[in-house]
């Protein structure tokens, strides 16, 4: 194993670039994306298990890589969207499973607003009113005391 500087490269191992990727990588990736493949499948099948770090770096630094993957993701989402659209009339179509899959896979949950906001009149703050009631231990009171207590409360 080389130590830094021993290989003649003071920076250590050279960065992986597009030239280091398998021949025909873009075409292979797009072909799989057209069938609904995920990024995980592309990393495993096209790039032989590319690390998340390398994937992220290439997405940030290599325009061709980034554009290819972005186009592929759109192709994959289109495949899945069509699959749902063309399956809607089938009796065995599991719409809830499909919806959960799309929300998780393509972040459709960000497109669905299910926020609940509690407001008062005209969108203002919620108003609370204190009734002035005082907690009373009713079990310790006699019937006469309870009658007097409630009669007084009704007068106010």
C-alpha cells in the first residue's frame, strides 16, 4: 500500500472521473431508468456498487453525470406514473400501495398538503374564555350545601 507521496502523487489516490466509469455507462443507466430503475439499481448494476460519497461527488462536479442521472430519474418517474395510470382500471390494482410507493420513491409526499391549522375567527388567534368555575369536591358536600352552591352559581 502506498503512503502519501510514495506513488508520485502528493495528493494520494487520483479522483475518479467520468473517464474511469465503465464504457457506455450513460446508455446503460438510461436504459435501466426507462424500465423504472432506482438510483440504487443504477449504482449496483451499471457502476458495480458505487459508493454514496462518489455518487454525490460526481453529481456535484461532473455536469454530464448530473444531467444523465437527472434525465434518468425523470424517465423512471414517467415509467412508474404510466404504470399507475394504465393499471387504474384493474381490479387487483392496489392504489394505496402504489401511492405510498410514489410518495416514498419520488417525494410525492412533498406535493401533498395535509396540514391542519387551527385558527380563531377570521383566521386570527384562538380565543379562550375562563368561566370562573372553581373546582369543588362535590362528594364531600351535603345535599343542602350542593343545592345552595348551584343556586348561587345560577344567579351569577
